[in-house]
């Protein structure tokens, strides 16, 4: 039987959203929820601005405090599961996880359990008191790497604010198809694909999105990139790289047809054919500690499958 689950969400309106309608701001601040669901909660009186009842059409000001009382009756409450975790760092306020490829972050339709959230509840049952077991940002199922989890309400509030203010440093590694000449920046808004609603696309009606990229290593027909996010849109790096015609190797949604370099060895052909996920890894994470204020930074090496792909590309280039 489905349980009723409640989450008390709070956020401060950032400068770049000042003057926008409340429902548009909510969609930007709480991207895990559909806009229609957010609008319904507002209509039900579950949202207030600076302590006053709010309407979807209200224009917001920078610094206003939003409180949203979300209620779910359509999902079974996540339960603890003994799933191994690669814990890179933890203290009383934070847990930093190195997520393996293939691990879903949140339970959802098609993935009711076996997720990072289930694993975190087993690691620390106290996380059941926090929204989404303290997870404040996520990685796609087949993207590996670093992800931070809050252990207290104060830490959760701090990290959400830092994400909104783009004060958390996130750096990725990716292997893309095509030999890039130099790095650059993609500044292109991202929104839902107008036909295929499970996909994202670059669209004038989307939300602002900026990705910086730098060439780390160039192969005959591929490039190893360092990428930094200035925003955090769904599938952002994958969409932006495909948009500039350097799709991420192995990406099943945005990667297009497999490109095989002319004269590729059998070893490289096997490596490229066998890589069935996007070659994308959250390599570095940096943030200001919510209690001490100290700047902390962690790195995680690319996983074995991606390291083997890079070695195969190096051998081919040599």
C-alpha cells in the first residue's frame, strides 16, 4: 500500500530569478518535481512567500524565502537496503559518495528500490528525516562520480542554497566523439524536447545553461575533456556536447550512431562497441563546509570501464 510522504522544502529566491512568476521559479529551484505538480501544491495552499500565502502568478523578489509543504500519496516510502557505498568522506554534517555507473539515485517508476537513496537509509537511518535522504543533487544512472549528501536539516538548507548560488564546484571528465581543436564554452538554454518528453534539448524556451570545456587529451577521432558546470540542468553536459556535434561516447540517448575511426584496431573497435553507457564521470567536487565554513575538495578517479576505454584510444593514437 502506498504511504503518504511529506517533505518540507525551503529555498531563497536567487538574484537571476527576481521578477519571475512563482511557478516558474519553483520549477527552477525544485527540478525533481513537474511544473504541474508544483502548481497544484501552490493551489492547495502548500506554498508561502516570506510567511504569506502565495499564488502561481505572483512575481518574486530576490532574497524572498519560499516554503513548500510537499505531500505524496503515489509512492511507497523508500526503505533501507544493504547496498555497498563508496564513501569518500563523512562527518556529522556531510557524506560524499563516489557513485558507480548503473546506480539510480532516487526511487521512481521502473526503479522502486535498489537506489542510492535506499543504500543511504541503510548507511544512516537518521537520513529518513531529510528530504530524499539528504541528497541535494543527482547524477544520471549511468554517470559515475562524486555526489554530496546532507546529514542534518541545517546542512541540507546550506547545500541547497549553495547550489542555487552556483557556489558548489563540479568538474567532470568525458570522452567525446570527434577530435576537438580547442576548448570553449556552450551557452545554450535547455528544456524538454517538444516531442520526446523524456529527452532534453537546446531550445529558446528552456532554462539558461552554461558548460565550460577544456581539452585534456586528443586522440585520432576522439577527445578527453574536462568540463565545468555553471548551471545544473537535466542531462546538461550530454545535451550541450551533442549540440556542438561532439556527443559523449556511448550515450544511448544523445550519442547518435557509433562512429568508428578509419583503420581502428580490433581492440579499439571492441572497446567502443562494448562501452554501452555515456563516458561521463563527476571527477571533482568542491564546497564550503556548512558548519566550519572551510573549503573542501575531493576527486575520484574515472572507473575501470572508462579508464580501459581511454587506454584503448591512447593505444590507437600511438
